[in-house]
C-alpha cells in the first residue's frame, strides 16, 4: 500500500488505518527481510499483534522499536499525520497540531520535538565546496521592544549577551549548515568553518572576517557592508541573508515568541531540513524523515536532558 501524499486532502481521503501505517513502515524499514534491532544476524520469528521475536536474544520487538515512536501511546496513524503536516507545511506549532491529532498541548509539543530529532540528518552535514557564503545572525528579539525590567544593558551592536548568535554556511545552489555558537569571535567561528568547508573553496563573507585567517585555507573574498557594498561581481552573502529572513519569519510568524536558548538548535535543525529538502517531493521528504527516525529513540527525560 502506497500512502497518497500529494496533498493533505488526498492523505485524509485515503484514510490509512493503523495496520496499513504499520505495514507501510515495515516495508520501508525492512525492504528485504525483518532485521532484529537487538542482533542483526539473528533469525526472526513473526508473532501476533505485529510483534517479532529475536531468536538469539529472545526479545520481542515491533517496527517502532528503536525509533522516535518507541513506547508511544499515540497511534502510528496520528504520528503519520503529524509527520506529514510537519514535513510538508511551512511551519506548524503544537497548538495547531492539537486540533489535528486531538491530544493535549504538552503531548503535541513532545511529538514535534521527537520529529525534530529525526530532522537531524547526517547527509546534510557533508563538506561544502565550490562557492560558499558565510554569515551570522542573532535570535532573541530587539532590546528596545523588551519590558523595562527585561532590557539587557550594553547590548548595542554585535552583542550576544541578550541574543543567541547562529553561524550559517551556505553552498550556492546547495546545502545549508547552521550552528548555534556561544559568540561571534573569530577564534570561535574559524574552526567551525574549516570543519565544514572543503579547503580551496571560494568563501564569501562580509567585513567581519577581514582580519581572519580564512585566506590561508580558502579563496576568501569580502563584500563590505559598512560602505553599503552588497555585491561585487560574484562576491556577496545575499543567499545566506535570504535564508536568515526565512528563519526569522518561521520563528516569529509561527511560534510567536522568543525560543528558549536550550531548544534553539532543534528549531535550527528543523529549518535546515526544510531548506535542504526544498526540491524534494512530499513523498520523498516523508520517507526521508521516517527512515531517519530509526536509531533515534530518546525518551522524554532523555530528550529534555539533551537541551
């Protein structure tokens, strides 16, 4: 059975049952034969109730074992609907998801955070090369808009006392890498850049990196925003700045409030996934997240402790 993921209407019209969702996940996870998550070399016996038994370990398991759906009382049917909406729609928050899957808001919040765990894909962390743009942005709202007892003193300019800086590295017409960083000092940013950009690549930055050592490893060129220069031939950071505008619209338009710093990287991973799969179909994106859910089975306490 192939789920109809061309639109939400088609998804709901096909109305897959719980059993059909289980069968779909099993065929996607085990296309050839069922493999035990406890011992890949063990023989597996099929049991009642969609359960399997590992011969060598004598342990029972299901298709949800060792995934983000592990030990969840929420039906796989609801997980599939949440995953489809979360991976297809531009953005959705927990209050909106409650109306769709009919759970409490804390449960919907946890569902979305478990899905964000699956959004952290290793294929998006490969070395970037050719033409690469690098820039930083700050998340946390403007100091002038805060209540008088919440204003941060001496927060003018590039200051990370009241905001969280994010480093962005974008390959032109390619993937995006973003990382929350403690500050924007060159000694903090340069090792991250060298670890994610192939040596010899064309690296374009603004004037913040004019005293950096990037030219030792890359063809480093600068566009000077301080003199209102925003492009100099092929040299610009307009691509990564465009991504920042999308990120801030996602945060302020969907979540309607500042995100806690301890959760920020998870929301950044969500944004990276949406950016790097912008050319994928709904079916490809859905299956990609579903496969990525395998091996990511954090419990609630483990999930909270990672932030």
